[in-house]
C-alpha cells in the first residue's frame, strides 16, 4: 500500500475511533498492513502452486519424449530427463514403416480436417448468431431455446441418429463424414450470440447509412470487434477436434482416412514401443499448446469479459 492509502486509512480510523489514542490507531494501521501483506503472500503461494500443478503434466510429457529407453524404464521413475535423445521420434516413424500408409498421412488428415472444422465452426456460429441477434428472425426465441436445449446432450447421445443420417447421404469413409458431423456446435453458437448481443446497433445502422452491405458490415466491422469470442472458439474447436478419437473410429474404414489419434493406437504396447508412445504424446500436445499460445491474450480477454448475460 502506498502513502496515499495509508493516509486515507489513518483519517478513516481517526474518525471512527476518536476515543482511541493516536498511537493505538497507528498500531492498528500497521497491524492491518501486515495482515494484508500476509494475505497477499498466501494468495501468491496458492496461485503458484496451482500453476505448477497444472503445468507439471505438460513438463513431464515433454521430458519423457526425450528420455532414452533406460530412463523410461528406470524405477523409481525420474521426472526430468538426464540424457536427452531424439531416438524416440525416429522409433515413432519406424513404427509405421511397414504400414501401407506413411505416418505423415495421418498428420495431414488430422491437420486438414481440424483446420476445416475450425474455420466452418467459426463461420457458421458467427453468421448464425449475427442473423439471430441483429435481424428480425421469425421464432428467434424458439430457435435459441432449441440451441440451449442441445447443450444438455453430449455428442455420444446423438451419435446413432447422426451416423444413420451420414450413412443415408453415402458419406461414410470420406473426409466429409469427419467434417460435416462436427461443424454445428451448440456451445459455440451460444457464446457468439451472447457476445453479439452486446454489440451496439447504432454502429450497424451508421454503416448501413454509409452504404455498406451486410457482408461488409459482418466481416469488416462485427468480426474484428468480437475477435476475443471467435478466438476462443478457435482454441476450443482445435483442441477438441485435434484430439478426437471417437469420430474417425465411427466414420472411417480405410487407413488413408484415419487421423493421428486413431493411428497411434496401431503402434502397440510393451517395452519396445515405450519411447515411440512418449514421442507420440508430445506430437499430440504440441499443436494445441501452439494454438493456445497464439490466442491466449484473446482467450483471457474472453474469460474476463465473457459476454455471458443472465
């Protein structure tokens, strides 16, 4: 606390405790400052412990990926690597050497489907929410109620009717089956709607008076203004789809369409592939960390000012 804060506290305590001597008031002020400092120290220690608890699994995964085999099998296990090596990554590629599909194809499948799903997620959620909030849509309350109701059901609950629909459209074992089933997410629509409700209508009217069309308003004014919201959608959507194992398992048959999480199950188990599995774990988590690092400022802004209204 600064001098001004001490002065304010001193005046307050003098007014509220006039019957007390001045030296007692000063003693109470010093005691209050020490108590506040101690509370801040405890809070900082707790936050540091929480950050360490959250980060330790990631640090351990990174260290494990570079451990030689004898360190991987050491007992008791060591947390940090002592003799780092890249042989685990070579073992990971060699594990797919006899496969009809190269390891790079699985990475390509995961990247291309995840990127397309993320783009379509942001586009559909944003345009749908913008139309529902800023335009007079018939039965808009009913539509939003259906979307909110959809939040109560997990993806697994609707998997059977979704599979039947995709099969009826003859999309099984294709990239479309991996993409079209993931582009409509109720939570993404809900988040964008809550953000766009706080976007000023006067700004939209001013743009229309200047002759701007709806698409120009949407992409030139609205989307840059709600960047924290759709940046959060990018992170959530990328993490969920990059690590998705269930959807490719259901909708793909051929090896050429399998994604990385599904392909890693073919490595096997046992001591011989321990290093390859450690490297595969790092390969899976690095893209998500990179995406979050690039978007973290906007994500934190969304968490601080989420736009969620009651």
